[in-house]
């Protein structure tokens, strides 16, 4: 084989993704199981979510169950997809099929001599994990439903009543969108909405200027696609949650490069609010999400019963206005 052919073969080898099944295992106390990689392995000494490479002709489910039993002695009985990540290391590419284990049996033990640790989702944020595993932490800490508030409130009392109804139904992540309000009115509404959200353990993001978030002590900001294109760096530190509206692969790549926590990709299906927009459809949505490096919500034509379909196509969950904003 010629030198050039050998070099080409080597490039193809290192660019071919290593397909890995990864498990997010949570105990009754809400803690997540992680293990430490042996020092002699690639990225040795760092911590990771348990799992391993797929064998030839093996499905993700088969690999997940086999690896978890071999590595830590647990029997995986049920699991659901959480996120799919492609990560490029200098010497290899990994494709992580990450599943949330919903039922398991047994007692975890490091059968290969590895250290194990149970940590809360919040503690995972500052733990020395593999770089490829960082988006998994973001996904773990995000709910599967993202409410975008409806039309600008002509009646603040009714607006807050509808918000509270959503919170009572289990919504735990809210984007306050009130574009027609002046700053003073927006601040008054945001303060009242924050008080409501705090009472239900929900987080409130502002669809507004990032500096307003700090002034109001809100939980984060949701960036418009224009804000996303204009930014050169993450606008708030990691104590705040940052999402962005995306419509293309370039938007998703930019959101990831800026270190944002999640994205909303739209429109997936036809929607009355944007009748002229060309919907992506589930197939194209899945293709774009698979290449993304952060959790992505599906937006556009979403209804409550679509969560399973969205997650089956790689979504973190579903986002919506009309489908989630209750009639008072």
C-alpha cells in the first residue's frame, strides 16, 4: 500500500465514530451513578457515565444491558433514550447513545476495579467528567417540557393565573415572552412570574436582554436567533441557564460553540403562528439533532401527546405556546 493510501486509511479509521451505549442510572434518592476511568485508558482519571462499545450486530439496548451488567453488576430492565452525542477528540470520534435507565435490579459494584460514585444532578455540573459527557449533564438537569408563555398580557391577573395552572400541571421550565411590553411593565410581570415559579420549584428564563436577567435575579435567558448570530461569547456565566431559538444546522453549531445549555429547533410541524414557515418534519429534525452537541427541544405544532415521538427522534423534549398555555 502506498504512503498516501496508508495515510488515507488512517484518517478514515480515526474519523469513523466509535459507537457507545451510555446509561444514566438514578437511585431512589435522585443521585446519578458515575465511574472513574482507569489511569491507563484514554482520558484516564476522569469520570464518566457507565457504558461501553457496541459489538458487531449488537443493538444499543443489547449493548447497554450487557455493558452495565459486566461493568457494575446491575440488571437493566427498562430504559428510554435521553440524548445522542457525537464528540470529536483529537485522536478519535465517539457517538454516544445515551439512555435513561428507568428500572434496574441489583447493587452497583466496580467489577473492573473502577471507583463508583453517586452524585446529585447539581453536583455533576462541577465534577471532572469526560468532555463528551458534558451535554449529558445538561440533559439530566432539564425537564422534558418547556413552556413559552402566550400572547402579551393585557390582563396581568389572567396571565399569571394561566401560568400557575401550567405550573400546577407539572411545568418546571418557563420562558417569559412578552415582546410588546415596555421595560417597566416587563419587570413588574417578571417579578410576579418569578415569585410564582419559585413557589413550584420551576425555573424562569427571560426572552429579553441578558442583563435584565441579572437585574431581576431570574434563572436565565432565552436568546432569539438574531441574538444568537450577534454574540461572540456566552452572555452569562454558568450559574444561569441559557437557551436559544434555532432553525438550522448552523444555528445549532453556533449555540454549541457558545457553550449554551440547550436549543429549541423549529418549526418541526406546521403551525398557525408561522403559517409561511417550511416545517422540518420529524425526519429532518432527527438528522439535525443527531449532529447537535447540546440538548434540543422540538417546537412548532407540538402537543402534549407528542413527547414520545419527539424523544424517539432525539429531542430532549417538547416546547410550545398554544399547546401548553391553558385557557383560564
